C-alpha cells in the first residue's frame, strides 16, 4: 500500500466510511478546508452529519459497496465492523484504504506546531482548554478533540495557521501513528489492560510516544509513571508542571472557598505569572488547566491571554456537562468510566452543595469492570445514591462472568436495572428538588439522562 502522506499529495477525492463519528468529522473538516473533494457514509442521522452537509460534503445514509465509487482514497473509523459491506468493498478494490488513526497521523505531520495531548485521564478536557486558549488568542488553530467544545459546538476545528491541537489516545497504541512537535503527558494509570496487559506495557507505550515528539515534552512532574516513561528522553525541550514547586511551572495558593470551583496562582520557577479562577469543578482541573497554560505559553500565548481563555472555559461535552434543571433537580452527564475519574468527579459533585448526589453509572467493558472491581465498589460509595445499569460490553464478550448486580451487592443501598427506561423511571420517581443526578460512563448512558429529563419535564406540564 502506498504511503498515506505521499498519496495525500497526489490525490483529491477521499471517501469516509463512518463520517458521522466524532473522531472522523474533524478530519473531514480539516481536509475539506485544504481543498480535498470528500464524500462519506453513515448509518444514522445526527447533528454531525448535518454539520458535514452544510460544508457541501456529499453524505450517503446507509453503507453500500457502490458508495466508494470515484474515490482515490478510503478512510474508515474504528467503529466500523469487519463485515461492513462498504469496508469489504474497499478492501477488495484497488483503492488505498486506511484506518482513521493513520489519516490523523498524516494530518498531524502537516503542521509545524502540532501539540498532541495524551494521558489516561483528562486529555479531552485539556485538549479543549488548549484549543479555547488558542482560539481566544487568535492563533487560528486546527483541532481534533475527543469531546464537543461548546465554544465551537464541534469536535474540532479547521484553522488556517501552523498550530494544531490533537487529542492523542493510547488505546491499541493508536497515538503511535501521530507526529507531535510537542507532546503533553498528563498522567499514566492502569487502563485498557485487555490490550496492554500490564502497567509496565502502558508506560513503555507512552515512552515510544514521547520519543516521537520532535521538539518538546510537557509533562506532569508529580506523576511517578510519567517520570518513568520519559526517563531516557534526550535532545528535546523538557518542561514539567504540577503542584510541587520543583516543577518548571506549578500551582500555588490553590483554594476552593468551600466549593468545588478552584482558583490558583501560576508560577514559573519561582516567579508568579498570574491568578486563575476556574469555571469548572474539581481540584483535578487545576492540573488540567495548568498543563494547557504551559502548552499555550510554549506556543507563544501570553499569560493574560491564557487566563482569559481558561476562565471562559465551561467544560467539554460530556465532562460534567450540566444538561439542565427540571422540577428543581439538576441533571448532568460525565464521561468518567475509570475509578480514578469517577472518584474526582464524584468528590467534586459532593462539594457543590446539592441536597443529594445521585450517581447513575454504566460500567464499560467486562475486563475493566473485573480488573478494577474493588476500586469501583469503593468510589461508587462516594455519592448519596448509586444506580447501576448493566455493563456495556462494547467490543468484548462476557467471558469474565461479571455483572453489575455483583457491584450492587457490595455497594450499600445501591440498585441496578437492566434498561435505561427502568433507571429513568426509578430516578425520576425518587430524586427530589435540590438533588443532582449525574450519569457517568463512556458508553451510551447519556441516553438515560435524556429519559430522566423527559420524565421530569412531563411532571411540570
């Protein structure tokens, strides 16, 4: 198969299988902005498809072999199954066919200042924060984000500068397809053990990614696993951040004033640069914000521009996203699916002054639920009420013999249900004015939040 970067210089017509995916849409926008003639297909109507059509890109609903006709390159998303008729036709054709991660890698190579943000936790939030800072400071970035940025109501941007911000996901080593000029490493934790097997293998993968950075590595100097991953890196600018004043950049005078919304001073090697008041909850977002500020400063943004961008940031989609208040009950949604993420999210929620906090959690993958079972039991006791859905297996078969009912047996006063309808009925019937209901998980638990809202709305009618 020809090299994708060489091919991109030779062709103009590209077809996207699964163009409605949140990871595919920003790539299509960037290539459309570069003058490529695009087409795409998907199985379901969505806001993303509407956005794609408004750009003048041809979208076909339903995936059929004939959709690939006329394409000079085909790209498919990770969500496309091997038995998809369009993908089968693509692979049986003479048309070069690539995975989404391979195209993203080629795109990152197009920019002179590509900042790739990686880490087990926080990368969508930091990518969003950094993008918002660069937009506000008129750096005109391109961006590929794992969640929707409210500022632009999109999962990415097609800018006209040499600046690019890219979320770099470690799952199945896909971030090794990228070409970062600057790598931002937030943290390294045990996750995706169904693929990596051990924490040591995860650290090795982040080490390989670190070596790919051509200019600089901005890293969490407080995180032990991150320090292991970068210990042999040479010939690049190394910039650390964290709470400890031994880092190049650090947060001092971190205060919450009795709430979950923090403020802090930014210091660089003993010199105070400025003060930041966050508009999103949680102490973990102090470090997230600090890392985005450091990356922005490294890209030539002033501290005042950083402060303006960060303080205006209200969160990324599905990251403690407040969906509304109905019958006095606040409904929110969050992507947290790992025990570490659940802990910081639920700790923050408990400090926000609600009468009761209801956590509605959908475990994601049998392997993660099995590997972190005791940790899930521990953190899901933080809220006042815990409601569980059945596990979303996604790509896995339940060979582990693990079920949500087993979690519920260990979590005092928790309940579990097979369907979102049952969850919505139970929560809407029992939550009271002044409560917070937050759905949690990286699957489709947000659908339960929408059902709860609809029931509460009908109560008001």
